[in-house]
């Protein structure tokens, strides 16, 4: 049976601000330097990456059928709010003395190259990276213990982002499938997977290097930095180990992001963290 995006899916952009940083310490992931540096490295690339997704998706909106066209509009709004909030988060990192200029410059150069490619290739880059955010979002909501020891506000930011990434996880994929509907299925599969493997390689090597550079700025260097980061990512809690099966699901010709309907995690997280409209979560 072909899986599609659920008909009753609600993609609700929540205009929330997390600028106060009450009680946030430098090692805000419960004092764990490796966890903190990994999340900081992710946050540093989010604003430019999400701005790129918005630019890529917007032009496809008018030609998209309903409800996809409406979903693209909601996707754009959610990513715009994420960009704003991660910019605030990253400003805080700069205020704490972290030098992020090298990573930011690399992102700009990489995205300039991506913007020169065919719009459908740019769309498949977006589709691939949205799979990454969806599988990390699933892990975040399913295993909130990974965020134990963080301040309420820091946890709120990452949970909020994860909730919305799950809600809109099928939008780029459905747009890609719509735009390439006349392509031969084999070519379409090959195209999205060649891009996916390229994106995976870049993601793993770049985030690894960027996290090490952040650790270096906290005087954690050499083997200690490499072993510590390796253990965090692949052993315990094993952030990358735990998403590897979900990562591989993308490779299947029949893949669809909603093969796994994980909206129950959204309802749980909203309840557990009081992230409801009554608590200032406007829609
Ligand atoms: Fe996002
Ligand atoms: Fe996203």
C-alpha cells in the first residue's frame, strides 16, 4: 500500500520566543561538554540551512495542488520561526565567547554552490535534510532523557523545534514527488538517493569537525575530544547509532516520511512540557 501524508495532519506554526535564557549555563546540556558542543554545532547551521529550505520551497507553492500548497505555506512559517529562534540562540553562543565565523562562512559558501544547481536538485537536498531533522526530532521527543539537566527554556526550544519538524516532515518530500511525477521512477529514486548520500557524508564530516572546533574553544582537544564525541554519538546515548535504522529507511524505493506516524510523540511532548496554546503557544 502506498503511504501518503495523513489527511487530518495539522501543521501549526507556533510563534514562540525563547530569548530569556534563564539560568542557562555554558555547558547547558546538563554539564556534558560533548552533548553541548554537538547541539551548539547543529544550532549554528540551522538559520542558514532553514533559510535555504524556505527559498527552495516557496517557488513550488503556486503550482502545488491542495492541501500541499497550504502545507508549503505552513512549512515556510515554521522554518522562519526556527531561524529566528536559533539566531537568538547562536547570538548567545557568540556572547559567551564562541567563534562561529568559520562555520558560518562555510555554510554560506556551500549554500551558494547549492543555489547554483537545478531547482529540483535543490529540492532533493531539502528533502534529504528534512529526513535528517525528522529522525532527530523523533529521537528528541521519544527520548527526552537525552535532555535531562537542561534548563526549561533550552529544553523548550529543542522540543518545540522537534514537534514542528515532525509535523512538516512530509512537505518537502511530497513537493519533490509532485514536481518529479513525470520522471521515470528509477531515475527519481536514483536522484534522491545520490543526493541523500552526498548530504549524509557532508553532514557527518562537517558536524564532526565543527563540534571538535567548539570543544577546542572549551580546551577539550586531541584524543579526549575525539573519544568523548565518538562515545556520545555512537555509544551512549548514541545519538547517531539510534537514528541509523530510520536513516536507512530513506533508501527504499517505497519510502515516505509518514510510513512512521509519530504524531503521538507531539501530543505527549505538548502535555509533558506544558507547550500548549494556554501556556502562550500561539498559532
Ligand atoms: Fe526547522
Ligand atoms: Fe524542517
